[in-house]
């Protein structure tokens, strides 16, 4: 299906705004969904995109926003303890056009097939951060896990992009990806946020990524450069 119109769910966040720019650069018509109080963050795009204000887990908002879109880019944010992330994912899965490409963002901590290998530090930090955040009721990482469980069980044309740690800065190009965390290529664990967004938008037209959960890393990071040198020397 040729991509002409895309919906960006969570368009006002940092990742969302980069995705809006990449989508406009490709000539796509863009529908952005964001919370009412965040509409002003999209001021610079206001003449070039349509904005539908509302909570991203509001099923009526999503039904309206994804109508007629060949692609939906969703920022899965584990905010609050009211199933925000899983509610958002479910609404997108339920209302997106059949045949539409659905791309979701999350982090390396999401595991699709149990074959990721995590360092002890990564697991410990995740457990502590997850526990503290849930205790103070502002983030529920388990709800993002539940969102992805539902996506993985769906027969829609999804891709779940698993981001490494992120940094700001100019684009370095399309990140590399691996099927599993623990692959030495990913060791640097760093991606520019603008390039995370680039990977999300490029995934719309990459059928090889359908039903994959690519773990990504910046293409100029030391672990990737080392991998490239190894390939050249063999
Ligand atoms: N941050 C990292 O280091 C990191 C690492 C790996 C992967 N990721 C993934 O990258 C994606 C983007 O994350 P990000 O950290 O870079 O942040 P981000 O792009 O700024 O996105 C945060 C999103 O959460 C929304 N949000 C903020 N507060 C909220 C609230 N109280 N209730 C409901 N929604 C709220 C924001 O909407 P508003 O504009 O309305 O506030 C925005 O859409 C996520 O899927 C995340 O899992 C992040």
C-alpha cells in the first residue's frame, strides 16, 4: 500500500515532533494526535498538519485520527497507572485501516521472544526505576509491556521499534538494528532521538520489518563502527 497519509499518535513529544518533520519531508499528509494542553508545542507545524487534540488512549479520538491513513506512528508512553499505553495501542490496533503499516516506539526492555540478553546493570536499573515510578503513580512500565504483548499477538502489519538510550543532536543517519538485545553491534546503547524518529518513519515502507521488534543503535556509535571495520577487513 503506498503511503500518502499518516497519523502520528503522540505528535507533540520530542520523538513525535521529529517524526512529524520526517513525514512532512517525505510529502506525507500528517494527522497529529496530542493532549489538548500540548497542542501549542506543534505551533511550528500548524499550517502543514491537522491536529486532533485528545488523550491518546481515547478510542473515539484514535478512531477519527487513523481513518484513511496508510500508516500510523505511535509513541508508546507508559504514563500514569491507568493503562495509558495499552489503551493507546489497543485503540490503534482496533481502528487502523486493514493493510495500514503500524509502527510503535518503546525501549530495549520490551522482549518479543525471550531471546534478548540484558546486562545485570540494565535489569537492575529497570527494576528500580519501574518500582519507584509505579510507587509514585506517574509511570507504569508494565503497562508498556502489556501494550506490546497485545501488539505482538495482533495480525495487523505492525513493527515495534525498540530504542536504546537516547541523546539529542544532529542526525547521523539511519540507525542499525538487531533482532535481539545483547548483540555486540548494540553495545554502545545510544541513538540520536532524531534518528530514532527517522527509523520509525522509514519503517513505514520497509516490509522486512513487518512483525519484527528491531532493537536499534546509532549508526556512528563505536560498537557499530567496530562492526563495520570488521566487515571491511574480512
Ligand atoms: N527517553 C529515553 O531515554 C528512551 C529510551 C528508549 C526508548 N524510549 C521510547 O521513546 C519514546 C519517546 O519517549 P521520550 O522519552 O523520548 O519522550 P517524548 O518523545 O517526549 O514522548 C513522551 C510522550 O508522552 C506524553 N506524555 C507526557 N506526559 C504525559 C502524561 N502525564 N500523560 C500522558 N501522556 C504524557 C507526551 O505528550 P505531551 O506532548 O502531551 O506531553 C509525549 O507524547 C517512548 O516510546 C519511549 O518508550 C525512550
